[in-house]
C-alpha cells in the first residue's frame, strides 16, 4: 500500500465506522456484495449507502441516512454500505446492481435485487439535510413495511 492509500484508509476509517456503529453492514469486497445481493429475499428491502470521503457525505449523506434509518416508522429490512474510493471492487459490483450513473455519495433502495429508488449525489450535495431526510423517508414509506 502506498502512502496515499494508507492515508486515505486512515481518513476513511471513522466515516465507515459511523455507519457500522449504526447497524449498517459494511460490504468490503466484490464477493461480499455478490453474496449479499444473491441471497437477499425477493420481498426484503435493502437500503444501500454508497459512502465517500467527500464533504457532502460527511455533512449530509451519512447523518441523513442514519437518522431516517433509525427514526422512521417504516424501515428497510437490511442496511448495507460500500465505500467508494476505498472498496473499489465492492463499489463497482454494487453499482452493477444499481445500474445508474456512478455517484458517491448516493443511496439505493432495493426490494430483493430490484432497484426501487435511487438518490444520486446531485440530489444530496448542496441541499438542506432535512430535505434529504424527507427524500429517504418518502422512499422508505413507499417501499418498506
């Protein structure tokens, strides 16, 4: 590992932990993503956070994801995360399931393996955190039980 990669891994550690400590499962390899996605039940919902080190992830995306996933009445069955720029193969594999323009941070909501809602970076960056929370809440209210 070169010095830059080591530095970025250290910087990313608390950002990853913020989600893991709030009951998101960290999928860190291509195999982790494939195994998870290929074994999730067809009626089960999964909230995916594509994590990132950028400022909009720290200030908006992670706090919004954690808040709504913990406080909303309707919640997904599962919460997972991949870390763009850190877990490159895992992120690429998840993006294969999402099949949207690559975007980080971003949110995806699946029912089984079917993408039912996607919130890209451009709908996170520069917005009020309450508006982002409402977008996530609306997706959960529509697709989760």
